[in-house]
């Protein structure tokens, strides 16, 4: 793959001074995705599943074609793909529908300190309501979830395992397939947060045998406002909807109503139509380049950058051996919110904070971290510009006496 050619697809990168290293928060969007969404609004921008006229038929077909694209992307069946607002609402759907109806006092739910708030807070809520206990997988000394540590907390009380596939702070890939196998041996279901995995590596839900898997469009070249919940067919069928209203219902009487089959009973109201179409196009775009090539490219940029950072004094690196394109670090003695303003001055976009994952930042025992994350449009020049700014930032903060 050639990132120099790829960059031409991303209008935001027309600004050649920009160094965009915040893909873990949200990726940039290529013209192909913008054009697909624009075409919807310009040529057939009407509602789906409702109108008995050609334009509505076209919109419905494009919307459902996007579902086919998503299902092929993760090797799911068509009706195992629920469109949601994002990974957060997908993970909330699992907790509020499956969790609240299947978990009871005395049961255990396994999570970890490596989770994004979207994975841990919905299960805190289930725990509060049902009396089930939240159990944390102890992280190893690098902050990883290991199979042995997972085994140490798994028991016949475990009913749900809710973990990330790739950590948004540490960039570690969890041994999720082994975890799923072990969880199934005790009869637990596994809900996988793949928000940081789906944009960067091929996912096969049948091979993983996960029960649920969630991701967002906006981290993988797609639009905001769209995400995916994959759920095994029999689980989705048994789950009640958590939102009620138009389009999700079947028959409606005065005091009762029935629902459509999954996935439609979970897609209440007018869905994010342009966004689903944009996500479908984003998946085509990524697959056209190849997920393996993208992953390899990010890791190459990461290794190149980390090697140079390791040679710098005054840097604390929190994940020197991660296997994805995320670098979490701090300039020793400098608050990341001070440091980030220096990077912004050089038009280097990064993230500073707790990354909606306070538990792992607390585990690291720091107030916050800086995070640089790479994607298919980043180049070695981006790395060099970032490193040059970093060197200047360190010199600056030392000079002013931090
Ligand atoms: C690991 C992880 N899970 C879940 C989310 C939530 O995604 P969204 O904000 O798109 O719902 C994020 C976003 O940062 C994430 O990194």
C-alpha cells in the first residue's frame, strides 16, 4: 500500500502541514465515503422500510446492502448485524437487553481495568440493578489481560465476560479467542468491544465464536453516528428491544404490541441511513487496500517512532511493546494537557487525557497520558514531524523549568 497515494483520498489532508495522529479517537474520512453519503442526500434522500415508491425502495436497498457489506466484513449472517449509533450504544444494548434479563444476584460479570467506559459502565449499571458482582481480571505488569489471569477469575458463577479486543490506551491485542473458549466452558457469554480492532484487523466472528461484538464507523474511515452490534442469532432473537417506537414494531394494539424480528426490533425510528451507506463504503475502501496491509503499515510506523522515542531522555512510554499503532506516553514532569498545546502549535493532532478509560490511567498511576495513533494515511514524514515537535517540546519545557 502507498500512503502517499492514499492521502489524496482524504480532503482534510489537503492541508499538508497537518500531522493527524488521533485516529484512535476518530479517523479521517475519504472522498469515496463522503461521495456515497452525498449521493444518498442528493439523489434518493428519503426514508427506508416505509415508502411504497421507487425512491424509498432505492434507499432501502442501499441501506440493507450496507448491512450485507458489514456482515460479510465480519463473517456474520445478514440478520446478526444491528445498526446502532456507535460502539457505545451497541455495548449498552447488550448490557441493557441481554444483561438485565439474564443476570441475577450472585452471578459474576468479568471486566477489566483496560476497558473503555463504554464497556465497563453499562455493566456497572447491570451490577447495581441486579446485584451481580463485577470481577476485574488482574492486569499483568505491562497492563495486559492474559489468559492465565483471566482463568484466575473465571468460575461457574461467571455469566458475562465483557472485554476489549484492542485497548484504546495501551494498544494491546487481548487473547480474546482463548478467553471466549474458556468462558464458554463455564457457560458464560462474551461481549467483545472491537472499536479499536475492526478498523485495523480482519475479524471473523464465527472463528472467534464471540456472542456479541461491537464497533463504530467513525474510527474506520466511516461517518459518525453509526456503529454495529453483532450478536449470535439465537441471542438476538431472545432479547427484548430497549427502545420502542416507529419501524421496530409489528402489530400494535391499545395495551400491547409485538416486535419485528432482529435486527429490526433494535433499530427504532428512522435509522442513520446515510451513515450506514457511508460505513458500507468505508468497509469497501478498507478492504480494497487490505486490512493486513493497513495493520502492517501502522505497526511499522509505530516501531519506527517508538525506537526513536526510547532514545530520548525525559519520556515515559507506557506501552513500548504494543502490537498496534497506538503509543501512550508522557513527557516526564509535564502534564499532558500542557504538552498537547505545544503539539497543537505545530499542527500535530494527538489526544491528551484519560481517553474515556480512567481505570487504566489510574492503573498506570498518572493523571493522564498523551496518545499518538497511526492509520493508513500516516507516513514516515508524519513520524519525523511528530518526533521533531516532541524534541522541541521537551527542550521548551526544560527551559521554562517544568
Ligand atoms: C475501545 C473503545 N470502545 C468503545 C469506544 C466508544 O466508541 P463510540 O464513542 O464511537 O461509541 C471507543 C471510542 O473511543 C473505544 O476506543
